[in-house]
C-alpha cells in the first residue's frame, strides 16, 4: 500500500486528516478559524500519490460557513504552487468529493489560489521602488505583523495635494478571500505603469491609499474570515479596538487623517459565481449624488471589463437598513462618499467560465487593473464643484 502523507506546516496551511489509509477514500475535515467558528478555507500538501486514482472526501463540508459555496465549486490543485487548476469535484449536500490522479508525488490543494505573506511583502517591496509610492507603517497586528499602507501619487503634479481626490483601496479583511490581494496586485501593476495614460492621469489628480492585506494574521493562520482574536474585521468598523481589531482601528485612524473621496473594499464571495459590487444604498446618509456616482462607476466598469456585471449580486438594501459596522457602509456614511464592496467568486465567472482554472489569481489581477477605468470615470465628480468665491 503506498505511503501517503498530508502536511499543513506552511503559510495558510489548514486541514484535519481523518483517514489516509485508502487513496480512494481520503477522509478530511475542514477546520474552523483559530478563534471563531467560521470554516471553509483549506490548504494542504499531499505526498506519495503519483499516478494513483485519488478520492478526497471533505466530510464536514455541509457544516461549513457557506454550504451553498460548494454547489458548482471545484477544488484547486497545484504541483508547483504557481499554477493552479480545478479538479473534478462534486457535493452531495454534506460531503465535498474531489477526484484526480496526480502526476507527481507532491500536490497542493486549496480553496482558492493562495496569496502568501512572503508574496505580500514582495508586493510592498516592489511597489515601494516606484517614485509615486510611500510605504507607511500604521502599526502592529495582534500577532505582531506590520499593517502597511501604500500612499501613491504623482508629487510633481500641478494639482495641489489638498485638491487631489483621496482614493482608498483596502483588501482581504477576510483572509481566506485571497482573490482580493491578487486584485490589489493587478491594480498596483497598472497604477504604477508609467506608460499607462489612465494611471498617469489618476496619479496626477488623486492620492491613492492602498492596504493590500487588512488581515495578515488571519492570512498566515489559514483563517477564512477572522483575525487572531476571532474578530470578523468587516463587522468592526463602528467601534474597533486595539485589543480585538487593531487592523481596523489603525486603518480607520488613517482614513480620518486623510479623508476619503472614494473607498473600494475588495472581497471574495463563496456562493455567487460573478464579479459584482455592493454600494451604500442602505445608509441613512445615502443621497442622489452618491447614487449617480455609483451608476457612473458601474457603467464604466461594465464597459471596461466583460468579467464585471451588475445583473447578479446581493440586491439592494432597503433605505436606512445598512449595517454600519461594515467598512463600505461606515466609510460611505462617515465621509459622505462613494464606497463599494467589490466581490469576486471562489468558483468562476458563470458568464465567462474558464474550464481549466475557474476564477483565478491572474483573472483577479486583470479585474484589479480594469478598475482604474471606472475610477477615471468618476474622479472629477467625486465632490461637488467648488462654488465660485464671493
Ligand atoms: C460581505 S459584505 C456583506 C454585504 N451584504 C450586502 N447585502 N450588501 C460581508 O462582510 O459579509 C463581504 C464579504 O465577506 O464578501
Ligand atoms: Zn469578505
């Protein structure tokens, strides 16, 4: 009988092994976040199975945080940790089953294409080499990791800093939504491309504030949704605390220092196989001005990327019903500004599926690059024109 082994001792490693005795019936459980009940993220390495027909059964899939997320979902696998492909997967309402015959004795599995902390540090390192970028330290997380903010603008622009629009992009409050940090990577690559005319115009008219990873502790711990203390950061924005949600506390403090004219909060959605946005229509302070900006932004994104759509999403919130503990709602309400939650799928874009990869890191990067177009479409109307003096 072949000697199989499973390991998770690496960045975002997470699985519980029930039985490895039979390659055709590998039994696993998806484990919860370290200090919260949310369970959906998995990432592990299987060794010793080259050429064997494998069946992996995730026994507790039906009890995970988002069981509907398994309907139409396909597990990701990689031999080299760089290239990830979808494998044959089924879900019977309780058990998620994946079947494959790996080519090599080492194969990784993950809920979505991982984005490692080392890659996060490399992203900051490479961005910091560009003239428009200032790398700023906001403070430490509970596990002692850096909360890093990138301040990005063309300092030589004729537009005075005080007149530049403050555009915030935060990502990965929910650490298992790794597509969010892939999105930021693509956004930054285009924004820092000196040959890109849209990027050049935006850097002249805006100051961008980018937080590539809002939840580095949860990311390394292999949490789906929460930080080291078990806090769902996207429910902490009304009253963050340094001892439970320092990540939000530090970013909120920075926003209050800089001001916000547009805020984008990048996430992933377990169930809906689409890219979409959720706005602030449920906020008590929602106005026709913000509604018009939302329409312009969405129309421009539709024109810029066939991977974006507005037909599917969370639906409109009733007036005044918004939960102001969510980043997008709190920022929109506090700064009377345009603010969106951006959602990408763990599954695929059902309107434009890719049989081999489904939704992927690379496609998230392309979507992140495309969002510069809707930002350009609204940048000159984010605030009402100043009335003439006198
Ligand atoms: C979501 S944001 C929830 C927004 N819901 C509606 N109806 N606008 C969350 O935090 O639960 C973001 C995410 O995790 O993807
Ligand atoms: Zn999220």
